[in-house]
C-alpha cells in the first residue's frame, strides 16, 4: 500500500492566491459604498476566491491510498475506485507558458459513478499514475493519444493491448 498527500508547501501558493483575492475584495465591500453593480461584481469575486480557498483546504486534507485492488481517497470528500471496475483514465497536461513548459498534469480516474482527479503536486504522483496505467492496461482500456503521450513523458510505456478472449462459457470478458 502507498499513501499520497499534498504537501503543504505545494498548496501554499494556492492559499496565498485565495487570501490575496478574498480579503481585499471583502475589505472594499466593507469600507466603500460601491453601489449595487459593484457589490454584485465584488461579491462574485469574493465568492470565487472563497471557493478556491475551500477547494485548496479540501485538497490539503485529502489522503490517497493505493493498494493492489483499489484506490481510495479519504478526507471530507471520499472516493473509492476498484481497479477491477476502472473504466476511465485520462492524463492531461496543462501548460502555463506558450513553449509548453511550466505546467502541471492532472490524472482523472473513473469507475461507474466514482471519479477522482489528482494533480501532479501530490507526493508520489508518478507512482500513482503508474499504478493507474497498469490497472487500465489490465482492464484493456483504450486510452486517448494525449494520455499516451503524457504517460510516455513520465517514462511509463504500456504494451499494446490485445483483444481478450472469452472464458470457458464463451462469454467475452
């Protein structure tokens, strides 16, 4: 079993961004008469930064445990994904610069109604992606070209999947 968490140092900048947007906005609303349009706009910005801060706090409290049979996130929002039921895996890269450098990756896993998104700031991200890729390979999932390219960028090579044949009853599994 491996355990993956977001280190506080990785989330510090998100906390600072949320505070830098929320507190000045609320301060202006509390001090200056800005009219109904200004109150609506500033209130919307304050709500946006508050939601971002809450999301960051939720991420900070989240722990992801990976075993041979399942992946489980614990914290306020809990999700369990059994590898045997994995039906979706995407690995996306989001660049912050035009030259393609300076970005982050996001792993999205799905099994039925359960979905989990993890970004590359989590400790042991490449091990988590590797376990997910192995599960996707065992399930015979078809991965999109972007996911395959991003896996390759992490040094994870998958064998070409071959069609699985039926069991003794002739049912395809």
